[in-house]
């Protein structure tokens, strides 16, 4: 094999080596891009999950507030009922006191 043929062979080998390295680097870049995309999806999913959790918390708080308001309304209704009963009792007392006199 002449010097020129050996040089051509070395050149071809360097070219093949650069091509292999280029393909490897391209594959690594593609893998990194895919990993970034997967991470972005995970971040998006976590953000979505956090928003869902906040929404559920708002709904639970709203339900608790409705329950509290319902209890307050019931307490007001009971107070009004007690006031009516008390007024009726006073009326009976007054009626009985008038009859006795």
C-alpha cells in the first residue's frame, strides 16, 4: 500500500470517526431535548395538580362557609322561636294575671 493510499485510508477513517461522533452527539442532543420535554410535561402536570388542589381547597372552604352560614341561620331561627315562645309565655302570664284579678 502506497503512502498516498495509507493517507486516503487515514482520511476516510477520520471522516468515519467524525461522522460517528456527530451521530452520537446528535443522539445525545435528541435525548436531552426529549428529557427537557418530559420534564416540562411533569412540571406542567404538577402545576395542573397544584391548581386542582387549590380548586378543591376553595370548594371545601366554600362548603364549610355554607355549613357555617346554615348553622348561623339555624341559630337565628332558634333564637326567634325562643323569643316567640317567651312572648307567648308573657302573654299567658298577663292573661292569667288579668283573670285572677
